[in-house]
C-alpha cells in the first residue's frame, strides 16, 4: 500500500493540491502571505501524520487543516486579482472611451467581489479561476453540492446587482 | 426557471428551453459580461516546486517525522500471545497422560513404553505419562488389571486404595468400590495400604474389603482367572460377585431376600451368561430370572 510518508507520494500530493490550497485561502482572506503560510502549515501537518492519512484522504485533509487554520482568526482583506485583457485581445483598435469603460468595469468587479461574503467569493473564484467543479468545492468546504450551487447563484446575483448599481 | 439557475447556467446545466428564456431576459447581457470578465481573472503567482522546497528545508528535514509504530507493536503483541499459547499447549499436552479405558463387557491390552504389558478387565481405566515414563514408571488404575512388568526401575500402580510397587513381576490389581485385591503371580510385590506396607511374594494375595484386611486364599494358576475368561472368588461377599457379573456381561443385577454379604466361593464363565448365572445360583442356593438386560436373584420360590 502506498503511504504519504513516502517522499514521492508526498511530493505528488503537494504538487497536485498546494496551488488550490493557496488559492482557497487567498480567495477567502485576500492575504497572500497567509495563503503561503497555510500551504506550509497544512502540508507539515500532513507530513507529521502521514502514517494516519491515506493518499485518498490527503486532499480533504489539507483543505480541512488550511481552512481551520485561520477560522475566526484573521479578518478578510481586499482580494486583489489580476485581470487578463481577454476582452480586448481580439480587438486591435480600441477607442479611449472603450478602454476607459473597460477599466471602470474591472474596478467595479473588484469591488463587487470584495463585497461578497467570504464563502461566496471563495466558491465563485474557485470555480471561475481554478475551474473547480461544484462537487469538488463541496468536498473542500465540507458542504453539499446544493449549498455550493446556492452560493454560486447568490454570488452571481450580488455581483451583477453591485456592478449594475441596482 | 429552476433553483440556482445562475449556477446551472455557468456550469452549462440549463436545458435548451431554460437557456433561451434566460438569454432573452433583460439582465442576460450583464451576466454574460460578468462571465467573460471573470474568466480572465488570475490568482497571485504560486510556484508549487518552490513551496515544496521551502517546506522540505524549513520543516520536514528539521522535524522528526512521527511514524506510528502501532502496526508493528500490534504484530508483536499477537506474536507473543501466539508464542505463549504454543509453548503453553506444548507443555500441557506433553504432561497429559495417556489414558486407556474399557467399558462393561470389554477388555483391553496396553503395552507400555518399556514393553511392560497391562491387561485391562471390564470397566477399568489406566493412565500413565508416556513422556515421563523413563523417569517414573507409574500407572494410575481404576478397576482391575493384570500387569506383566518388564524388569527395570521401580514400577508403581496407584489406586485410591493404595499403591503397589514392584521391580519386575506379574501381578493382578483389582480396585473396585470398597474392594481392593492384589495378587502376585511372579516375583515380589510391595503393597502400601493406609500407609502400611505389605510384601507379597509370588503365589499370595492381599485383600481389603470395606477397609478391612481379609485373609485371602492362595491364587491358583499363574494368571488371574479372568485372563482365561473366568471370574473366580474365594470367600467373597455375594455383592462383589454380582458387581463383577454386571461388569462382565454389561447387565443390571438386583437381588431380593438375599443377604449379599454371604460369602461366595466359586467362579463363573465370562462369555456365557446362562452358564454364569447357574454357576452363581447353584452354590448360593438362590434362583434367578432374566428380563432383557436385567437379572434378579431371589431366595426361595417367589421372586
């Protein structure tokens, strides 16, 4: 039986899940440094308990540890994300008005994202940025798929209302 | 529109009809733009290789890894128990005595490790330790048996009435309820009864009935009579004769109006019940009646 205590298994688990753990914490608290620390903490705990955690359980183990780490400890900060210029990539000639409007929209989006409750923002971004399926997010958060769909729905609704100024 | 339709729309789970309805709604354009804009979002840089390296250097190589030793400990525990059981049962089994017994109307012959022989009469039992035989030639006896003991160290027969010790000889021990008789046919036998030692040379016997030592006659022949399928008695209370009859033929003997303490001298055949009954009834002046496995001895004419 493979064991997380074996170096190559541990490294594989780390490479597969560390980025998501990082993003998961970052989306929640908007703090990059804390997200880095959470990755370290979660995987150190996994290493220390490697004999007790099977490779199949390792994934949910690190999410749980990371999630519990800052529970009620730190206050969420502003989540700063980079915007790819995907909208303008295929356009060669953009008017200054258009660029201006684009910039404004991104700002509104940033504000709207930060105005979301932590769990809605985390769910929304894990889906939009990391391409995580609702089922996977449900597993990370330890809630039902239905609850994640609810969060997604509410997140979209709030974002649109915030951006459109309703 | 179904519940959480915005989530379903993002994951492409809306039906065509629902999708068309949603696309025609006034807010669709806003959602479409939101979808496009968020698809270009990027999380901060994270380099898993670098993070792993940092983790290993900072924490893992400096932290003793906690490896539970439980599985091995458990294995050791089980192994220890198994070992103890094996050793224990080996010693137990090796101290267990060999046991040979006979039922009513049954005979048996036992050859001991030193080629000494034991002939078991009906309803008797001998047990001895095969493993320890060379150190201690001891046989526990219940009932009656004839011994042909090979020459060697002291050979002991233990009974509840006393012990019989010999060096090498042939003798018979009968050990029944309230009845203990040792007859020596060859050599010398030492009988210990109630801490009293009696030396029994060949051709003599030692008899205790009801705790009283009784003067016994000389045995005839070189073998106990039962070895020749005959039970013989010399001045033995009738009740012991009846008991022997029961053992030899596996029957139930009862009596009526008869003093079973009367002494009987005579013998009966161990193979023919009819003859045996006559052999007892004639000299004791009694009558008998057979009913299946039951025999009733009675005095006079009426049962």
